[in-house]
C-alpha cells in the first residue's frame, strides 16, 4: 500500500479530503502522517481491526486511538473507511487484502486470516520470498520479515533458521505447520508439552530413537529429526540471541524477572508465578 501511495501520489490528503471538510484539520493530520511511511500507514490500518461491542461500526481501541490522535469524528472515520466508495482509504485496504489473498491462495479470496499468512511465512518464508510487489523498496524478496521491518528482529521464521543451517533446507507445508501448532496429544501436536518433550527426548538420545520419531513423521508430515535439529538453532538464535552473551552482575542477580528470554518464553516473567502462557 505504501508503494501504491508512492506510485500514484495519492497520499494522506487525497484520502482525508474525502472524509472531512475541515481543511485545517486535514492539513494538521497530514503534516503528522505520511502514508509512504509504514508507521504512519500502520496507525490508520490498525483502526480497521478489533471492533468492540459498544461501537461495532467504528472499531475499538485502535479506532479510538486514531480519533484521539487526529481529531476525526466517528462520522469522518466511517467515511474514511467506507468501502462503498471506490476511492476511499477503506477501499484501498480492501483491494490490497484481496490481492494478498489471491496471491497466497487463502480460502477467502477477499482476505487472508492471520493464521494462514503466519503458517505460510513461518514454515516456508513464502510471503517474503514471493512478495506482492517484489520490485518495491518496502518488500524486497527475503527469507525473513525482519528485512522488511527492524521491529521484527531477530527473525522468527522456522525456515529462516533452517536455511541458516542448510541453504537447501526443505520448507514446511502450511498443513504441516498447522499440525505442529496443534495442542492435540493424539495427533502429536507440538503445542502439547508432552509431545514436545517426547520429540526432544527422542532426538537428543545418543542415537535417534527411530521408533519414537516415526509417529511424528507420520502425523505431522515432516522429517522430525531434521525439524528438531533446526529448532535447536531457532531457539539458540531467536530466544537466546546467540550461543554466547555477556551480562552485568546486576543482571545476573536481579535481571531474570524481566529478561528478554523470559519475555519471549512466556510473554511475561517468571517472578511470583506470573508465567502467563508457559
């Protein structure tokens, strides 16, 4: 979308002019938000998500935040995102949602779910390796979304870490990633703690326990020994941020309740049982 704004010249003022008659307000908003800037564009994009019960037609937290930061009214916000108007900002969002969905073969041709894109990217980096616009300076082909945004460092894709070990690594299918993300005990989903421990124990035994690994191969549709080996690099590189680290004395004594590792492991910290989703 940012590339579209760059190519067409239809920046903030083009869309705001359709939503408000207050030219002073329009100028103030567009002086602050440049739609060729991804952070600015994200502020407006976020307002289309997370609708709440009290104002179902206008969104929730992010819409309220946009109105607060811009001074736009609910009516003006509704006009800005009115998909019945082909030239509105909402129509631009809808058009690109459809292009992305068709590009990556999502079930709904109008829009991909976050799960669909996440599974595709995590297992094969297929979104960033085959971007909607490969010529754009915003989205150069890459095996990690970290190359598209510094906010995403270090890389979180399985396929990125697999290729760091073996450039010819085999990608995981969306179907296999969905199974891996299952917490089903009987289906060997790896969000089930018992299954994860079982796979790790089988892999880290002196010799691969072929008998124990075989059900994972069968149910998940993967080479589970290779998967486990790649996940070692994933955990080391992403969670631990490398094989070696230097910590201050203060960090060693007091820092673990809010460490980067703790936050990545469970979304919170380990202090006083605040372990969230571990």
